[in-house]
């Protein structure tokens, strides 16, 4: 029996594949909240949409922190993750969140109250805060994928496509959220910006397709564990959710809406669809992760 044909064996001592369940729903919720919150903040930052920046910061930091704490066995010791950024992307990501809160809040306050002008600060100070907020948002959009790509025991995750998938999904969700929330207010007075975001959203949907297809190709031709994950996603246990939620709802619906002449109601539907696809991707990538069989070299 070839290694890729071995069964799922659970916690028994039999030879076969074992699901990872250390990162499950609470972590999927935390990753999702941070990604689409930071994505909304970054897109709002680029178009100077202050309410979107506030919403993105609150969602990205507040919900992520809540779901992380529900995952931890000893939440009061969570601060220790800050101590070793040289060893873990979890620590680096937590530092990124701290910078995200500090620079993001400072930039929002500056935009809302005009602090740099009121305090006669040099112009570069506001630019520096803006750059710091944007850079911290990018870290929050990608570091979770970087943390997953270091998991060499789970071949589905052990690829540089993980942080790329995090970024493109975050950016796509952020674009759609800004379109949905600012369509009749902020963007109504800026038709060029609205059209730019529609084009960007369409491009990012195609980028998501490219990344997922690349990830599937790498899994299909990878190690036994990667091939088992490919089988789970496309042929057996999770196939119906993978095709219906990620492909049909999460990609086809937003592309169709953005390709045609969209209305506000259609944009809201497309935003809900891409968020559902993003969430389904995050959950299924966790659930389809399997450890390599102990004797994966078996002929």
C-alpha cells in the first residue's frame, strides 16, 4: 500500500494520517478577523476613509484578541508571546498588532482632529505615522500565513503561498467592505475612487483564484500528506464545502457582480459572499491539514 493511500487513523497507533486539531475554529476565527480587519484598514488608509480605518482597527484587534484568548489555556500568560520575536512568527505578529494599534490610532486621531496642524508638527511626522500604520496593517494581513508556512510537519501549510493567500484574501475583503460601507457616502462624491476600487476588487478575486489553484497544484504534486489534504479538499470529506463556499459563493458571485454594472445592493451581496469565501478558506485550510505519516517512506 502506497503512503498516500494510508487511512486517517485519529489518535491510534496505527500507520496513517492524523488531522491537526491544535489550531481549529477559535484560531480560524482569530485569523479571519485580523485579516479582513487589517485589510479594511489598509484600503481605507489608501483612500483616506476614516470610518473604515476605525472599523478595521476595532475589528482586527478586538475580535482577534478575543478569539485568541478563547483558544489559550492560560490567557493571563499571553503577554509572554512578546518576549521572543526572534523565534516565532506568533511573537512577531503580536508585536505587529501592538504597532498596528499605536500607529493606527495615532493616524486616525491625526486625520480626525488634525493634530499635526494644530500642534505645528513637521509634515514628515504625519507621513511617518501613516507609513507605520500601513506597514503594521500589512504585517497583520500576512504574518499568520508566515506562521503557518513554518509548520513543516503539515505539508499543506508548508509553502510560501500561505502568506500570499492571506494577503490577497485580506485585500479583497477590505476592498469589498469599503465599497459596501462607503458606496452612498464617501464614495458617492468620488466616482473615480469608486471605480478604482471596483477594478481592484475584480483583480484581487482573480488573484485569489491564481493563489488557490497554485496551492492545489503544489499539494497534488507534493508529499503524501499534501496529497491527502488535496484529496480531502477536492474529492472527499470537505469537497462540497470547498467548491460551494470558496469557488461558487466566494469567487464566482463577487466576480459576476463586479464585472457587471454593480448597484449598492449587489455590492453588499458580493461583500457578504467574499467574506464567506474567505472564512471558509481559513476554516478548511485548518481542517484539511494532516500530519505526515510516521513511515511516509513506505513503498
